[in-house]
């Protein structure tokens, strides 16, 4: 068994962001493509010889093949140990948990998050550093630069090893430890939440449904919800991870989690519903015939955080991505703690968490998390909600209505215009940026624009500046429109339009969200020319 050096040529790469490199499976399966990226990564790391690496992914098509390649390359490059999830499975938050729990040097996470899986669909790879969080830009930029001039990679010349049985094996001089992917994560959850109270709630007849969307959280939900917490068998649906996610688009929203939504709004609805995405870092929360926006979810969890043992001492601060509604800001103000508005991307939260400035974090794109790991965490958010429900002994809707009465309601929605031709999307945003100085003072019926900018962020920890993070249009009445392009897809561009309108009057908390936001929807279209430029009449997904 020996390492070999394989001559190669640079691949026509794409600069990976914090979400890593995402391409179609067919691209990753090109000769040397994955190997080039992995070797470029190893070439940019320092001091890892003899240390531990964590490897795992969401089980999508090509996951198992990629794991074997990475194991052989890690051995050839001098890692001392690799901890790999059984069957190649590790949710993204669980990978962060394992890195932190075992003091690993870092980890390689294989996922394209909420994107579809299958031979003709998407695949992704990213690197997480020793704190368990996504690699910072200086690392991803270095990897990209290296990938442009790489000429060879190192890989062990050996057959694949068995990753389906928990235990240890050796590859060259490296130990491969196949671990139960759930064990460390479940143990951490039990320190954060009152499992005894949640078990009692289920024993008293509380009913829920969790849709794992045939993705990675199935084993975690079965083990924790139905196992440790005693939820009824069948509570978890679509709980077996599949390479194509069973044909699901594993994005936990009202459109793609249609099976769950139909049940929760049906005649025999359970008390609580939830779903998570392809790699387990996103969540959707539902009460009986009641939808909870991600922005409201963050605010409610923050307001009730001390009900959970892991947060009983209170919060240090709350951070949210800029497009997320400002509901959490009002909770922070009442608690007298810091409120941080960051660009989209979990790495910005990581700095705040590591510095002890924030405890809870949230993104409007169904991502919520805390300082327990350095990734957003779908099942953690579900368990947090179960803890709140067990402690308050109220249904989800009642908790939300009490929250709105105390803090006011943010009517909020996101309209995604997916797979727009890139040149059209780029031109739209460029024209928006050029028009920013002319927008303040313009009036659209009762809505007057007070300010408009392209959001820039100065990190309070390291002083770094991140600019051009989304167009913000702020109205004198407190309403808001945000428009930005998303980089999570693999085809074309996705324009995300975020709409927010604050309503302090409890008598007006039962209005239809889309009707309430209709004037803002029309203004966004008028300012950006969305329908005219795309040739479409409605957004692809509305949440």
C-alpha cells in the first residue's frame, strides 16, 4: 500500500464561498476534478500532519465515492486519523459538533445543502476549520488560487475500505475511525434541552410530525425524537436518507415540504410540525394550521431562551442576517443585550460566537443556531421549540400571538426568482446599485423611501469590511425591501426579494401576509423591473 503522485492539470474552477464548491455531479465526476480541489485544500493547510480530520456528508449521490477518495488522499497527505460518519453520513451541524467534541484539526463536509440530489443534480464540498465553522475567506481564496495552478495530487493506491460498520481500520499509516453519526450530536442536545419535560409531553399525548425529506436528518430524528424522547413511531416521515432524496427538493419550505404542510393544515393535524433540509442545517416550524416564519422563530426562541437548561443563564446577544426581519432586534432591546446585523453567511456569526458577543443566530432562509456549534442547526431548532412548548404548555399559535402582542408583528415574506439567466440578473442588480442615490424621497402611494443603500458590514471582532451584500430600500413608515442575488444554486442566478412591514397594533395581527405586503411587492417590481426583465409574472417560490 503506497502513496502515488498523479499528474494533473488545473480545473476550470469556481471561487468557492463559505458554502463551498457546488457543481453538478457530472462536473465532480470528471477525471481529477474532486482530487484537484482536495489537494488544493491540503496544500493550503499548515500543521495538520498527524492530526485528526472529520469527513461526512448528506448521503446524496456521489457521497460515498467522494468519501473514499478523500480518505485515500488524507492518508497520502499525512493526516493521522480521519473520523468518518457511518455510511459516509454526517449532517452539517453534526460535523461541526464532532470537530469541536474531539478537537479535530478540521473537517470536510460533502453537501449541496438544500439543492436536489441525484446523478443529474447537485453536489458540493466545503472545509470547516477547528472551531467547527466554515473556513474564512482567506482560506477559500487560497484554495481557489491553488486550484488554478495545481499540477499533481497525492492519493493512496489501495482498494476502498468498509465505512458501513462502526469501528477502526488503517489506511497506510492513518487510522480511519467509522463513528456513529448521531452519538456525539445527541449527547450535546441532551445537555441543552429538558429531555425529561419533552418526554413527559409526548407521554401525555402530544403529537408531532417531522419530515426529514429523505435526507440526512432522518437517522438523527429517529434516534432522538422517537428514541430518546419517546415520540410515537411514525412521527418521523421520509426518514431514510436517499441518494436522490426520494425525488424531493430537500428545502424545508411551504412549497417543497408539501406532504407535511398538507397534514399540518388538514383535518386531523398534529400539534406540531417541522422539517429539515438536505444536510440538516435548515428548519421549518409549524403549529397546528399555523406557519412560523424563520424570523419569528428566532425572535420567539430568543424571548423564551431561559426555559431551556442550556440557555438558563440568559443570552449574550442575538445576531441575524441583514435580510432577516427585525423581530429579534426588539427582543434584544427588551433583554438589554446586543443585536447584530450581519451579511448572509454563517461565518459572520462564527466570529461573534467565538468572541462571546452572541448566543443565538438566525437567517431568514430557514437557518437558526447558537453557540453550541458553528453551523446553523435544523434539528436543534426543533428541539428548542419542543422545550418551549413543554415548558409553556401552550400551542404554537398562542405563543406567537402573545409574542406579537408584546413586541408587535413583522409581516414578512421572501420571493425567490430562481434560475434567472445570469447576465439578466447581474444587469438588474447593477442598475439597482446605480439608481440608489435617486431613490430617497420617491413616493409610491403611502410609501415614501427614506433611504437606500447596498449593505456593508464592518466586523466588530476583526474589523474586516464586507460590502455589496444586498440592496436595502427603507421606507419612512419602517417598512423594508431587500434584494440580493443568492449563490446557493448551480444553474443561473436566484434573485431573492425580502419584504417586511411592521405592525404594532394587535388588532391588525390577523391580516393576510401577502395582501399586507402587496404594495411593497409592486414597488419592488417597479423599481427593479423584475417581471419585465425576466419575462415571468410570479416568483418561483414564495415563503
